[in-house]
C-alpha cells in the first residue's frame, strides 16, 4: 500500500504524532528553554521545572535535550516516564533503577543512603554529572515530591549531587507552590506557551522541508494554512495531527495541493470546531437563486470515516 506522502513527492511522513528528533523545530522560545535547561545541568544547580499544557511540545523539548546530554560522556542520565508510584520506597527504587542500580526493597532511609553514596561516588570521585528527568511530573504524589526534596539536600559546597528536571502540566505549579520547602529549592521555572500564527507556520514549513518537499513547492494553499493554524489553537501536537489528516484527504482526492476543503474534512473527522474568529465567511447567493446547504457545498463528496486513536 502506497504511503500517502509519496503522492506529494515526500520522502518521509512529515506529521507523525511522535517526538521524532529529526523533525524537532527549535524556534526562539524553545531554543532559549533548552539553553536554560542545559545551563542548569552544567552548573549542577539542582531542580528545574518545565510546565506546559498538553500538546505544547514538552516531550519534543525533552527529547532534544536528552540527545544533547547523552552526547556528553561526563553526564549520567536517568529518566522516569510515568512517576505513578504508590510509596516513596517504590519511587526511590525506580530512581536507582534508571541509574543502573539494583536496589533491593528496603526502608526509605536505607534507600536514600544508598543513593547518596552512589551520587557522591559518581560526582565527586568520578567527576560525572547526574541528571534525573521525570516526565508527566504532575503525577508525582506528595510523598514522592518530599522524596525529591530530600534528594536535593545531597550536595557539596560547589554543586548539587543530583540535577532534577521535571516536565509536567500546569497543575504541577500549584502543588509545588503549596510546598514551600520544595518551592524554595527550584533553580528555575520554564513555561512553554502556545505557538503564535507565525511560529505555527514556521513549524509546518520546517517539517515539510525535512520530509523532502521540493524547494519552491507549495502544498498548503494560503486559505488552507490559515484555517489549519486557527484550528490548532497554537498547540503543536494538534497542528501536526490536523495537517496529517488534511494531507491524507488531499491525496485521497488526487489533489496536488491541500486546500481549505481538505482541512475542513480533517476537522470533521476529529470533531474539531473552529473558533468563531476562524470560521469561513458564508457566501452570498445571487438574488433569486437557491443555495445548497453549507456542508453540501463545502464537501463535494461524502467523507470517509477513519478510525483515529487519540493519545
């Protein structure tokens, strides 16, 4: 079965819903965020938190930072993808596991002491830098947050022994703010906002170019691009999802370009309603002529249903 993107002469699917570093688009705000994270790690300043609504690019930023850190042989990196642990003991065992330690089930105090010894040996004796990344950090329990705070107590005069980078949704800020003894230990807050229209358009162009679009070739008409960007609401994940469905729709109709109808068809498949400011204006019918229903004019053929899995 032919891949839809081949129809447009592309080498790769430009809009897969994955955090593929190949399609990582480092705009100004994202570049500054990554530089701040890398700077905090280099200075071993302890805890930095990245906040953002779902779809704002936290996972992509995290993946790009990981690649940069893994390229440095002096850095030991551990990552927890889903910190849904019932107790602080489970959490501490998981911390040890991501750093390659097989810690047996023991008391919380014993686990903390074992981790402290590992941190000291790695940082002081081996001159390495330890980094713990926690994704979906809003799922950390209060006991886990307290365990993190205690791990941040391990330091030498010049640096923290463990650098912790938390990536979470906005509600994490409220929970941490309520824990003053943890909030005071935060080196920096990084908040990822939504894309403005210019940035969203730049992301589209970047992904298409990386996928092999011929220079000078235009896939999205200006009207299609405007509707697509408006419907995305500034969310990078939604932008790529709608663009993917619109390209599929255009390929199914053997259209060499994605026009406004194709984008509306993609929106209909996902049940996305345009914000009022982005709704297309209704045409005025010539006086004395009957007008077809709006959707009959908008979609000249019946939409085929697709099964779409929403993450």
